[in-house]
C-alpha cells in the first residue's frame, strides 16, 4: 500500500475510536501504529480528511456529511455546552461567541441540526454568524442555544 494511503487510513481508523486533543498526541498514536508523519504532513492530512477539532479533540466528519437524526440534538447540545460562551440575536443574525478554536465545530453542529429558519453559518476562530430567515427566528434559536448551555 502507498505510504500516504496507509497513513490516511490509519488516521481514519484512529479517529473512529480515539479523539486526540492535539496533533502531537495524534502523532504519538500514529507512531504506535508504525506510521511516522511530520507536523506539516499531519496538518495537510487532517485538512484533506475534513477532520474537525472540537471540544473533545479531533473527530472525523459524519460519513455523509449529515449527522444521524437521533444524534443531532444530543450532539448539538454537547458541543454547545463544551464550546459556547454566549449567543445573541441581532436582526436576522445570531452572533455566537465560543472558546478559542471551537467555532468551526459548533457551526458544523448547527448546520447538521437542520434548525428551522437557519439559512447558513459562517465561523471564525471564536465567533459564528448564523443567518436566519427573520428576526423572530434568530431570537428563538439564540434563546434555545442559551437554554442548552444552561441545562445540566
């Protein structure tokens, strides 16, 4: 098997069972499997595989890009609790503040959740803009996300 293909396969396999919190930790897991990779190579591989870094470490995206319906509320709630600081409605937008580096993972979960009235998300490092169909919808969703954050 080609070295690159083996490395990508090993990364997929590892991430299906483990969620390393850093590239260094992932590199150690790969070395344990007999696969060596530089940090630059590992970064390219993670980007190519669409790997996300969330509050629980590196994870593979859902196989078809959409979470299973029964997992969506639980997954969104879990990421909200681990990443979100605040959500505020402003006209038909919601501005969500997150822990540094967590905005992409939370934006993906918002997209996957298929919340009624959400048109799309744009994520930076610690901020997400959620476009909604109107101001009432933005207020409802911001309130719902804030409720998730406060619910034990």
